[in-house]
C-alpha cells in the first residue's frame, strides 16, 4: 500500500510492508511539528518508518532528513 502525505507544495510517499514503512524522500524543510503531525495522521506513528530512500540530493528531497533521523527512535536504514 502507498500512502501520500501532503506537505504544502511537496508530497511524501510512504510504502507499507506489514506494519513498517519505507519513506521515499523527505520533502522541503518544514517545521518539525508539521511534518511529524502529517505523517502521524496518515500512518499513526512516525516511528513505524524503518527505511528512508533518498532519490537524489536536491533540497526538495532531503530537506527533513536530519530531523527525521533524529526523531525516529529506532535505527533506520538509509
């Protein structure tokens, strides 16, 4: 299943595998509470993200990478 998270002009895509998620890119930088709240609205808990795939290093794809890596409690694969 693919879940879409709207973040202004960007979208995040979360791919579900059992109860875990893969996040494709991290969008433009935004406020911490905005991205975490929007992800939680769609999947319930951002800590379900186990893998982040970055397609390339433009700011509209990596803008929230550090924030998410710092916030997600478990080790995550990049």
